[in-house]
C-alpha cells in the first residue's frame, strides 16, 4: 500500500478478524488512534499488539477447556 492517506480505524477490524487476529488488530487500531503511543518505536507497538493476541488466544483456549470439562453429578 503506497497510499499515505490510509489510516487504521475500526473499519479494519473485520479484516483482522478474518485473519483470526482480532486482538492484534484492535490493539493496532487503538495504538494508531492514541497519541500516548506516539513515542513508542514500531517494534514496541508490534510486540505489544502481539502480546495482546497471544494473551487473547490463550484465554480463549483456556475458556474452551473449562467449558468442555464434564461436571460430576452428586
């Protein structure tokens, strides 16, 4: 993409979701729209977004495991 007028906003979330990267995408969008991250390097921003994606996947995996555990009836 060479169009410098493109800006990440919530309209991109469907693209990230289709790539199964919802948490990463939401974090990247949040970073792009929050001046508090302007001083961060590109690498710091990507690492932060990747950490969010890994945590979200781990949480979903743990949630599925918890839901699939049979409950013993008294």
